[in-house]
C-alpha cells in the first residue's frame, strides 16, 4: 500500500459513487482508459480485487470498501490540514515559542501576554533561562523568537531593537557608600561584588566596566539568579552590577539604592532575535514584529535613569 496514490484513491471513490469507470472518468475530468489503468495498478498494489460487477454495475469488494473508507479519511485529514493552514495564514491559529534570557523576564512575559490577547487563537510558549541555556536552545532551532541583550555571534540571525537597557551598581540603603556623593570605580574596590556566573551578559558587562577603569573588583560571591542577587544586596552582603530593569521596583520603594558611580549607568540594548536559517510561520513573524514595534512599551521605568 505504500505506493498507492491519492489520485488512485479518489478515482476509486468516484467509481464506487457513480457505479462505472466511465462515469468516474467524466466526474474526475480524465479518460475512461485512464481510470481503468489506475484501478488495475491499485489492485496490483493491494493484491486483491477492488470491484466486482452485478446487474447494477460496479460494486466494491471488501478490500475496495476498506480503501474507499481510507480515501474518505484522507480527504477529511486534508480538509482539516487546509483549515489549519488557512488559520495559520490569518493568525487564527499557530504556535510560537519565545525564548527569554532571565534578565528580560521582568518585561518580556507582559509583552507576550499582550500579544496573546491580540491574537487569542495563537498558542504561545515562554522559555526562560540564563544566556547559555537560551543561546543553546536558539542554536538547536528550538526557539522561534528570542529576547536577549547580545545576539549570538556564531549564528546567522536577524535582530531588531526593542529599547535601551541601563545597568547600575546597587547597594542596600544603609551601605557605607550611600550618601557619599559621586564615586569612582576605585572607591568600590574594598567592597565585595555579588555577580552572576561567568559568561552571563551581566557578568561580562561588569568585568568590562572594571577593566576599562583599571580596577580589580573584589568578587564576594557568584550567584546564579538576579532575584537571589537582589536579596543578597538588600541583606548587606555586597554590591552588584545589575540590570536596572531587574531592580526597578526595589529602587522605587527604597529597598535598594543605585550608587552614583562615574561612568554609570552602562547602556546596553534589548533585541528581538530570530535565526535566519529557520523559516518562521506567520504567528512567529507576527510576534517578532510586535516585539520590535511595541516591546519598548513594556520596559520597566527605572527611577533616576
């Protein structure tokens, strides 16, 4: 049965419906000999007769009835597929996977929720991870669209700017440096820095900042999440170079303080990124366009920046 064709199944269904090969040919827009040839080929493929004749004309055998039922199921499946593809084209359906580096989780889910409200028929999935995890899944092709600060350098991508991304150095409100006025990077040297893992975007940015200032920071603790870093800074365990978007709420309510260090804030960018090698479906294209044009509206407002 592997070599049976859709054309053969449809001709069989037409012959069963009309009662003759000649009528099936007329209904299908082909010649009667063509129908006869296709039915012989199909019988050879099945290894059983598909029709028998009686006084009223052609009648399906048991094997023919099985193939006729199969033909109906195939047509129904194709009809369902056509409807699904039509829905994809009109954004009444489809699925899109958005990958988000952990620092962007303070705004990207809100943007995705707004997109989902605009296109309720589109199924969305949100994947959050550190930069290494997101880049790995991006390179595997597991993500349709990604929000990150630095597009991967080893993969051909298309990227569009979402907006500015400020980075600050924060301290607990009772830290010794709070209230001292303008500070130089060297003034931070005695105090432990709480930092993300090596390779993360924030860690790379911190290292570049101190390298440019010719200062060797005192690394007090390596912490795997921004949430834990915030709690540790509030507890007085040290200072942290951190995304302003991750601490906007804590700065606004006074649980954290941004230190006025020379050269700060450090300005980076948020991008929506997609792999050039992956052909996006309409839902993913729409999300990509939405983040590029509307994503900036969801960036947190950072006090004093």
